[in-house]
C-alpha cells in the first residue's frame, strides 16, 4: 500500500483499501484514498504548510454557504479532505450556479481589508494585515509584493519592474474603493471548480481574504474560466461598476500574472507586457 494511504489510515483510524494519484497537485501531490468503511477521501501532501489550507476551508465552511470539501484531518504535511465527485467541465448552467455562489460569498463583509491570519496563494505567502483602504492594501500587499518577489528571483527585469511600479503609483486613479470589504475565494479557475449535473459541487484550493470583489472577477476573466453566462448572472446579484471591463480588470490581472512569473518563469512575461501596454504603461 502507498505510504500516503497508510498515513491517511492512521489519521482517520480506518483501513485504506486503494490509492491512486489525481491531477492538480501544483504544490505537492494529491491522491484519492478508498477506505474499508466505503468512504473515499482526498489526501494532499507537500512542502507548503497544508494546515493553512485546512484553516481556510474550515473558515469557509463555518462562515459561508460556499460548497467546499470538509476537512477530515490536517497537519502541515498531510491534509485529508472529503472526496467530492465531479469534474471541471464548465457549462452555461455551471457558470450560472458559480455566479450565484460567488455573489453570495461576496455578501460576507468585514470592517477592513485583509484576514485574521496569513493565507496562501499556491505556495506563496499572502499577507493580510487589516487595512482600512483597499487601494493601499492592494498596492502594498498584493501588487508591489509580487513585483518585488519576481524582481528579486530574476524573471522580472528592471524595466518591467519599473513599469509595474508606475502602475502601483497611480492606483488611486486607476481603481475604486468598494462599499465594503467582501470575502473572496481568491483562486477560482477551472481546475478548482468541481461540477456535476449543471451545479458546482465544490470550490477547491481557496486563497481567501476580504477584498474588493472585482479582484475575483478579474481573475475569473483572466483565466477564461467563465464567460458571459457567469457575468450576466453575477450582475443580476451584484452590480459591476462601469470601467471594470474597460480598464480595471487589466490592473487586477497584473497580480496573478506576477504570481505566475514567480512560480513558472518567463513564459508569463509576454502577458505582463501586453497588460502594461493595454493600461498605457
């Protein structure tokens, strides 16, 4: 039996009967483990502290109705969660259901931007100090932090770094403050959506914090996870202010692009260039 299966069996005090690797382990390995009691679970292992992911999933389960897998056991190096049957096939019905879920998630508000603890975006730390001003929060703890990391680690050259810095300097003119900080999932893209029968069964791998919900919508747009059916349904639940599709989505796009530059290297630099050019920088 695979060592991960044995570790799962020990954690849950149930005999494992089968184990197979699943796709989607960007920051480690993911396995489905079948148990003697008839249940199936998902086991994640890796170098990133998985207890942080467990805390995020538990927060969503306790405070929202967003469908997420239940946490069954958690430590820094082993996370065991409920197995959710479904796949990442996106249909118009799934897009509409996802829009309802995310609009409801964005109804959960806070008095400030940030989160009670530091979260993760993939393997990268995502600091969340409570901040009263969204634009200041996004500038320092998202955009500039990732630009500095990409510059220090090499893929982002000085000229591109300075162009991003000019965008950061102008954020007060480029972005708008929301009415209230809203809870976001933070990493909604196709692989993190499990669906079946026209419904979302689970959102996976959260990177949560209280933010402007536009940053979530911009990520969905950049990853091309959902299209018009999603945005039309979402707009029926939450207004999308003028200027988002024309300008602001490109400002927010810089953040995940820089994350991907740090994680995957220079193949994402053309996207950074195109986005900066679209913004006029």
